[in-house]
């Protein structure tokens, strides 16, 4: 059985065997009450001027930085020996290198990749170090987003990590970056659909003698600019009018990004949705991937607005208890007030709240 220093050396030797043309540095350190092994590999300069050799070097990342749970590496070693450790480290470092290549690609298209993410500091407090602006009880963060069919990642921007992008963005100010990100939101494609269009939900009404196929409605894809067109508004209004639910509820998703919370800072989108409903509406954060829209008239007319708000807060809180932490957006409930054209923050569920 190896002690810590001996096992660190075993791992370092294994990495050198995997990457014989690289310098390897390992370090055992404590992070978040967990021992982690930091492995850094750097490509060695090639004296060989052969073009093929240079091309081979170019295809590899100049460096890769990976962290491994020290105890996990020991477990793999006990189960699969040193070859198992090699395979595990090789795959992880390869993943890091692929991400680095994607980041380089994103740098070339920085401005079109720049967007805004809305997050809840109570749930993701570590993101407060990014470039942020307040949005009620939430925050907006500048983030680079890249989505492709086989990959996706996000880079939260801070004052410190903007340096690698200076050659692309030049001396542009932070305020100008915010303006650019908000313009990008207008280009995003959104999906608007009835909650009955969720797979499996319409089938729940079969026991009431209703045909699920008659309940489903089409999904409407649009951009913020489309909301300036009468035909788009009319199509969305028809979907709202034809909804078979007594208390209709709708879903909105951002199809281009990996989260939908950015719609909360798209004022033109919020205003356009109020035009579709022709009234104020509540926004319920069902997850980071989609938000629920609940027209004000859908609330029980016998209940006071205060009771309706209590009910909606409790409903959001209840659903959030079932979500994984990476899917959780916030317990906050919102209302877009059509009369004043403003997003209102109406609070969170409290344990003393009485449900009905």
C-alpha cells in the first residue's frame, strides 16, 4: 500500500508514460475539504522544423490542467491497477483539451457568443464574483455561451478573465459589453407552447374522456423581432385562446441557449408576451431550462391576489424540492405588470405560508 507521496509519484510516472513529449507537474492539495491531485501537462518545444511535426504539436493543447479526487484515484488503482488509472487520467485530460480548443474557437466569435445569464445568489453564491448587475433579488452575469449538437459550455466573465479576449474586443467598455449581450438576446429563438404539449401530460386527461391528441397544441418558434409582426402575435394569441385547460398555463424556452432565465432581462420579450395575453401574467421558474407563464385571469376569481401569490410561491417551492441542484434556478416568483410595463418580484415561499 502506497503512502500519499509514493502514490503521487506513481501517478506522475503514469502521466509521463501517457504523454512522453510533455512536462508533467503534480501536486496534492486540499480544496473544499477534499484532497485533490492537480495534474498539469505542458507541451515541450519541438526543435524539429518538419511541418508535420509542427502540425502535430499545434493540434495538441499547449497545456492542460486537471483536478482529480485523490481518494478516487486510489480506488481506481485498487480495482483496475495502474492501467485503469492511466485510462481515467487520459480521458479526463483529453476532455480538458477539447474544452480549451472550444474556448479558442469562441474567442474568434466572442461578440456573437456573449449573452446574459440570470442566477439566484442564494443558490449560486460563487457566481457573484463575475461581472454582474442586480435584477431585483437576482443577478445578471455576462457569460460566453457556446452550444453545438455534441458539445456545450459556458464561461462566466470577470474583470480578471477578460484579458484573453482583449485582442478580440479591444478597449470596449463593460457597459458596451452589456449592451452587446442584450442585443444578442433579441436574436435568440424562443419556443412558446401550452403546458399540455409536454410529453405525457395530455395523457393524464384520458380518464376524463378527453382525447390527448385534441388537447395538444403546436409549438411556436419566434424571436423578439417577430413580436413586432401582427401574424406572430395572432398565432400566439390563437394558441392561448384555444387552450383546453380551465386554468391555462404556458411554457417559454430559449432554444439557442442552454438556459431560459435570460428572458427575464429581455424587456421587449416580456412586453410582447403581455400583448399576446392582453393582460399581466405570472412567471414561475420551473427550472433553468424553461419558465412557466400563468395569465393573471387564470387565477381563481374567488381568491384574492394575496392568496394567489401564496399558492404560486408554494407551488414553485414544492417543484424545486424535486430538482437536481444544477437544474435549480430560484424559488422567486415574478409578475409582469402590463399596466406599468415592469417585471415585479413578488417573493418566495415561507414556511409560515398557509396553503389552500
